[in-house]
C-alpha cells in the first residue's frame, strides 16, 4: 500500500516543534504521476507562516516527459541540490537527501544519481510543521501528484552504501543509524502514524492505494545488505579480536565456507612475524587453540615457505592440514577477499580474490567439539595467548553451511554482495563496519563483542554510487524471500 496524492488538494501534516540538528538524512519512495505540475513538494519542515527557514525535498516535471528531484535548505534564499539525471513518470524511485552541514546538502536518486550543493545556508530554529505532499500550508502551493511511501528521517548522515541498500528495497528499519521518524504511509488507516515518535498525521484528501514499492524486511528486523567494498571497516591492533557475547558457532562441521575482506594496516605497523588468524571456528574449552577447529588465516613475515600474507585454510580434529592459496595478499593498500572452503574432512581449498585457488586433500579426523567463533584470534590458547592475533583491517565476514563452487567464490571475490550468493545457506554475516560498540551478525543474530582496542577506517576503495542494482536477479530475490524475508508495504 501507499498514499496517493491528487496534485490539487491532497496532503498530510503534523504540527509540532521539529528543529532537527544537523546532520540528518531523509529517505522516501516516490512514484510521480504523468500530468503533475512543474514544481511540487514531497516533504518539508517549516514554520507556520513563512517559506523561510525550511528543509525540503521536491519533485519537478521536466517538459512534461520526465522528472527531476531536489533537496534544499532555505533561510531567505534557496540552497538546492538538483538531481543530474531525469527520471521516468509512473515509476517508483528512491529519493534520499542528506543535510550534512550549513555548507553541504546532497540528493541521491535510485542509489546512483547524485548531486550536491555547498552554498552556505543555515535555517534558523522555529520550525513547527512537518508536511508531506505539499510545499507549505499557509498558502497551500505546489501539490504533489502521485504516490509516496516509507518516509524516514535518520539522526545522522547515511553513507553511500546505506543509501544504495535503501534503493535496493532493503527495509529502512534495517539501517544501523538511529531513526528520528518513520512512517510507512501505507494508507491502511485514515491518518498515518510515525512508528518511532508516535506522531499522528492529519490526512487531507490523500487516499490509500494498492500500488507500492517492494520493501524487503527481515523477519528478525536486523537484516541488511552491507557494503561489499567501501563504507567502514574495523582495524585490529595488538590483542584485539571479536567473539560472540555468548559462545556460539554458526556451523560446527563440514561442509562450510568462510569469506572475509582484509587490507593491510595503513598506520605503519610492522609486518606480522607469525601466522595471523582471520576467522576461527573452535572448541572454546581447548587449551591448545588450534585443536578442534576450522579456521582461515594468513602467513606472517617469518614463514620460510611463503613469506608474508599467504592465505590458508586450516582444518584439524586431532591432527591438522592446510590448503594454501597460490598468491599472497598484496601490500597495496586495497581490500582483498580471502575465502576458505572446507568441502569434506579430506578436502579443503583456499582462495585470494576469488581465484588463486590452492587445495589440500589429506583425510583428517573431523573436529567434533566446535562451539565458538572468533574473528582475529585463535580460540582459547594458553600456549600462544596473543602471538597469532590479526593486525589488519577487516570487513564483511560471511559463513555458509555449504561448500561454494569455484564460480561462486569468484563472484564473492569480485565484489558481488555475498548475501546474494547461495543466500539460503548463509548462517553468519557481519559487516564489521565499526558503527557501534558491538558488531552484529545480521543473519543469525549473534552479537560480537570487541575485545581490546579497535579503530574504524572509513576509507572507501571504490565508488558505491556505481549502478550495483544489477546484482539482484529475480531468482536471487525469490530465494531471499523463501529463506529470510517477508515483503511488506
């Protein structure tokens, strides 16, 4: 469902103090209808008597054949960012406006069409109206014609990746930034409500409509598509590592696949001498941390065979075997993917960047006591308590309970979102983005506690405004639906 606005008399509003502190982000789904006026208001917060001191989003007809979108702040003059591309009538579009500072506001349409404005403009306090579907109420001008749904205001500036997520239809409730306001604008009642602050909107002639954008909502409300490259990463130093707040292992036996993105530290740290643990499934009660384990790691500079940075998959019940990738992680300041596939007790593989496959085929006694996960360190280890802690930047850790094929590993290593690859077999995924005091497993709902000191690296190796929506095929969405999601309007 959505709300339909007729372009002549329909709008919604809430009256009350609404002086939002910068930065904040507004997200909304918009379906403009052919025949709408040249300039129309989608959302704004303003005073009751003036167009001054306003924040707004508008939709503008371009020659009656397409539309553009804009966001602005205004003291007594407009400071407006207008989308660089035109967009089709009668089609759902995702519009996201970020109000970052007095000299930066930007708009992104459908996750890719980006424009910004850097004019100095600081609306004064005193806004007391929150309006949808019209520019302002004291004169009732610039009515929007079309459908609106899922209006959200976040208490912060979303990053590019999070905007892409929203544009793909990921639920706004799944973005890990506090919400100030959220109204699905479903039209199921006479007046829509803000589900965050319990504000009730007065509806004037806006009708309910069965048309809707397709929003993917997690059954446990915590699932979201993370950054593949870019966004934020965590940087581990010294004794830092992560593990579930309550010991837990997403998978305890073969087959399974682990994947993580890693970049060598940018802070000038000395190259690690010993092997470094990336991900470790282990028995929490083992005194010797590498017994009873399946783990993914890379060699330190002291390794006489491979030198620094060679990824390998290590498998051990009572005795171990390792499969080494055929190339090492480059010291090039970029993120690289390491993937370990534990196919059977007699076969394991390791890859770097979706290729460089190395295999090892010695039959080993299977570990039977795995009950915990760690990222960045061995399991409990009285022999080498800190020697093999990882010193690197990590992001996007994923575990499947199947052995991915070479083709699927190649997709992961190329930067395809891991959550679109064999999604029904994913048992763990954590973005590792450093956005909060803990890290979240957004599939199995584990909370990962950060042990020792972490830092966050916000560098983004690639531009996430590129059109990545082609990653989502009909079959993938159908599979996600069957496994993880409900669709709601």
